[in-house]
């Protein structure tokens, strides 16, 4: 399984550009790749955390006492994100049935 980490140097940039080329399958970029990487690195990308915290605050103000999340067990990245915000795995069972 690949490791996800912050892009740090020229070698990382080359690998990111190659990944984009392989994943998206186009030779001509829709934007200047190094500029896109530089802008992304310069941005403190806390948007997801900020949105969750805003939603939690709004729910608490409405009297909500608990938030429950349902994730697929294979969705490890999303689980790690929510764990970093203080969520924990609970011993519950979720049942479903396709009709």
C-alpha cells in the first residue's frame, strides 16, 4: 500500500507529475503542473477539518449530543481523517439488505 505524505522536493514533484499523467492519461496538462503543486503546498489545506468542526458546532447548538458516522471498513483514509478529529471506532453492528 502506498504511503501518503507531503510533497517535499524536486523528486517528489517529478513523481506527482508522473502519477497525474498515468492516472488522468493526458500528455498535455490543463495547467502548469509545478505551479499547481507549489500553490497546493503553500495552502494550509484545513478545509475538511474546518467543515467538520463547523458542522459539529452547529449540531451542538441545536441540541445534538452525538454524531455517528458510517464508513466502509475499507475506507481507511477517511477513518484516519475522522480519528484525527477525535472520533473513535465503536463496537456496533450495521446491517443492510440490497433489494
